[in-house]
C-alpha cells in the first residue's frame, strides 16, 4: 500500500516540473532521509521508483528541486501503511515440522473431537507424518505467499532486547506487525514474543500479531491489552493447512482462541481467507471453512482476505476450476443439453497472479463496511480496500486503476538455463527440417 500510494504521489508531482541538475543528489537525499525517518523496511520498495522518476527530471531550478523533495517526503508520510515495520521469529515456519512424540491415532481423535474437518485425516495419512525427514515442507499451507522465505526448519532467531529497543526508539515505531513471513505464535518463539511485547509496553508500541499457532495465554493477553494491540487469527481450510492442524491448531480451535481473547478484552479479529467468488456452502465443498467462521465469530470483527492465485496447480486445488475456466465466461449447452451461463470468476492482474473478479453476494456486508484487506475486480471497475488491521475505525477504498504496476525486475539466469534454451532451439530446428 505504501509503495503504490507513494508512486502515485511522485507521478502527480513530476507534472510540469523539469530539473536538469542534481538528479543523483535528489535520489541520495530522499532515500537517506526516508530511511532515517521511517526505517529500512519502509523504503525497500520505492527506491527503484525514485531512481526511475529522478532520471527524467530536467531543469536547473533549485527552488523547484527543493520543493519537490519536500513534497515527496510529505506524500510518503501521508501514505504510510500501518504494517511498514515487521518482525519474524524465524526464517522457517512451524508448519514445516511435525510435533515431537506425534501419534497419529491420538491426533486423529483430538482433531475430530475439536470440530476439525474429517477430510484432513485421509490427507495426513497419505502424507505419512512419520517420514518428515524425506520432505520437510510438505505440510505447509497450500496457498502460502511466503513460500520462498520460510521453507526451512524453524529455529528461533536470537533476540538482543537492547538492540531491538534502540531500533524501536530510533525510528519512533508506533505500530509493528509480528509474523509477516513466519508465524510468531508457536511456543518455540514464546520467550522472544514476551520480550518484544514487554519492550512495546515500555515504548508505547502497538502490535498486530498475525498467527495460526497461538493458543490462549493469559500473560500475552495482558500485554496485548496494555499495548492496545491486536491479535489476528488466520482462518482458511483444514485440508489446505495440514501443518498447523498437526499441532492441534485447526480452524475451529483458532476461532475458539479468538473468542477467548475477545472475551478477555483483547482486540481480537479473524483474517478470513477463502474463495469469495462463490457462496460459503460451495466453498465448504472445496475445503474452506468460511461458513463455520461466519457462524461462530462476530462479523464486525472479521477481515476478508481475497484469494490470490499464483499458479495453475493452486488454481485447480483451491477453486475447483482450471486457470482458463476461472477467467473465461461461458454461455451455451452443457453435457445434459441445458442452457447454462457462467461469468468469469477471476481476472489476471498486472503482476501475473489472478484475483477475484467479483465478490459473491453472501459477503456484501464486508464490502459495504470495507472490512477487506486487498483488492479485487478489473482495472476498470475494481477497488482496493484497507481496514487498518482493525486498529482504528478508519476504512480506505479507492479505484484499482489508480494503482500503477510494480517496477519490473530482472532475474539473473543461471548458465545452465542458457544451455537448456540452446538445446531446445536446436531440437526445434531439427523438427522443422524433418517436417519440410
């Protein structure tokens, strides 16, 4: 959100302004000042855009130059996202490991008794949890967006409390998200989590704790209330999240935990991820537990997370339709000779991923109240939503066409890639000759 809004601000500022000298100075000054003022996390996505825009500036007017510089800082300050500062407990996720002394029959009985999805039992049995060393990441959540960052065995990172407190004070951090790429709620991170919450209480820092593994803990509850922080329990579907479920944290348990924190006076919410293009009943047939969440937790404390599809395999598994079917409307006779008409459910965005084209009417409450984190729809009629992680009453909504595409990055290719391409080209030439 920060990067995109800041890019919009730069685009509006450069209209009618020409600068010839001081381009490099402009880039250095703004990057340095933004980094010092807001922290490294805040500028890593915008330096590329500053460089690209600064290269087009042409004039020697230093007054206009300084005016642009100040406006850029001002635009960045206003567009700042609440989640600019993040802290992870490890480079690996707890979903990648099986609990110690795991016994399948005992887990099965507990999972069924705690309203877990019975369809997961067969999946776990096929995965064979006793052979974890052969595939250390086979239990991770199917839809994981941080798969390239947390696919190792989780080991709690050493936390220097003094250095962390100095970091908080230096950048005057007031809000920080815990658990962006790896879950902070597992018990192996509990000692570090308590230390961080203590530092937050001393420095008036509010936390957004996003987790699947956190159980109800009275000590953590007291810190969250003292810091005026929020705990977000992520909800999806048991069949797509075998890792957390192996640790006894199925979706029903997480909703129960959220209710316990809420009853204790904590700002507790659910982050609900599902296929929002179909009804909750249809979503359950696929494996999502949307209906259970809507029935067992207050609607006003639920945040919608529109599903993003990054590959064909995920598209088929999470939505029940192929990549092509999801983005193609259909009108005609089906196999039974009946007239059928189907709208395209998903649309391809500029990043190459697919996002929902339209939200089902069953979720109109969340659209109306703007309790959504993300965007859906086409470039012409879609919208971007932000509910500020339920830390305040402000809700944001603006047209998706105002979002410029992200900067293009070039990935360095390995030597073997070139060899492979060369062999493929030669093979195709031979084929063509044979056909002729």
